[in-house]
C-alpha cells in the first residue's frame, strides 16, 4: 500500500503534471502540495482532500484511506494535564507527546454563562495528528 505522499506523487506523475501544475489545477498552495508529497502532512482538511481528489481524478475516499487517522493517537490523561498547565504558564516550545516536534499553542478566551472569563488551552502538532481537545 502506498503512503499518501507516494500516492499523490505517483498519480500526479501519471497525469503528466508537475507539483506546480497540480497546485494550479487544484487551487491549493504549492507549499501544501510539497508538504503532502514530502510526507509532512499525514492527514488533510476536507476541503484540501476534495480539491486534490478532483485534480488527481480520484475519489476523496481514496485519499482518506491513505491518511493517518486520529485513532493512532493515545496520550495519557496525566500528559494532557501537563501540556495544558505548560500552555497556561506560557511556556515555549512544548514538545508533541507523539512525535516530539514543538506544538502550535494558543489560549482561547471564552466566557461562561455568568460572564466569567475562562482560559482554555489549545494545541496541535503541525507534523502529526496530535490535537489537544476539550
């Protein structure tokens, strides 16, 4: 079975397109195409998957089957709490618990029903599928 990166590159080559040509045909930024073909993007947003499938003349389901799924992520509750604490303490370069790359973090400001400010730590990895969810 091909990886997502191999499938996209082979299919693009079979259609006689360059990476730039695929980017233009799919209306996807060239850097995104390059990241997919380099194996940096292991899963795709729905809109990217649909545009890419149309340009590659395949179904979105074919691409989805090659993506790495969220089921592959299992992180202990203790580790999740540690990451949340670090985000709220404004620590920099918090490593992803799955791949070790720095997490992309932010603190969402929300309000409860009594109009009290609630700070909610958010994080995702740009290299794997890890996400810090509520």
